[in-house]
C-alpha cells in the first residue's frame, strides 16, 4: 500500500474534463505555500511554480488550462474547502 492510498489523498485532479496526475506529498504542498508567500515572485510566477510542482506533466498542459488547473490545485491544497480559495 502506498502512502496516498493509506491517507486517501487523490492522485490526480480534473482540469477541464481531463485527468492530470499530481504529486500530493505534503513536502510539495509546503514548497507551493512557500512560493505563494515569496514577495519576489509576481502572481503569474507563483501560479506557474504551483502548477509545475503539483502536476506531474505540467509542461504538457496547454496554457488555456492554467486557470482551471490552478483552481483545482487550490481546491486540493485547501482540503476541498472552496471558501478558502
């Protein structure tokens, strides 16, 4: 049994009807949170870093999907609580 099955974490997120594998390990989430608080990064850079860390095949994602992918990422990071997005 791998750690994701044990904790019941999703291993993928839906982005515009397509399933994308993610890296749900808490260390990746901490890296994303650190990047989101980095004053040297602008908002576009923060989103890019978040997507690059979380999605395994991010580099294959169309730019048109970035907004939906970021929304799915924040949903996951916020444990499904949409009021925190």
